[in-house]
C-alpha cells in the first residue's frame, strides 16, 4: 500500500510539472498577461496620437484657417498689405 501511495504521489508530481513550468504553464500565463497590459497601453497611446494627427489633417484639408495659421507661424508669411516686423532683443551688455 505504501508503494502504491508513493507511485501515485510521483505521478501527481510528474503531471504537475508541465502545469507550472512547462510551455503554456502558469508562469508563461503571467508573463503573457503582463505583456498584454503593456501592449494595450502602447496601443492606446498610439491611438490617441493617430486621432490627433487625423484631426489635424482634417483641419488642414477642410479649413483655410489652419493652413493660414501654419503659414504664419512656420513660414512667417503675411497677407497682402501687412508688414512683418521681427523684434530682436539687444545683447546683454552686463556680460
């Protein structure tokens, strides 16, 4: 009877090994769950960025105010009849 209990206990241990440390076991499951959480956060950040870029493209395609704002800000363009004045700060003479 003792031998039978020992054999059954050893079989139980052999069966448990793949469940804990084998491919697809509990440890792999925890690792995959952590990777899924990290990837979900990355995807949400990229989705927010894509939505912002899509809104900017929509503004540039449909409205002239966004194009005008970009032209004024990035290219220093002016309308006809306007003058562009750039004020350059004087160098600090205390140095």
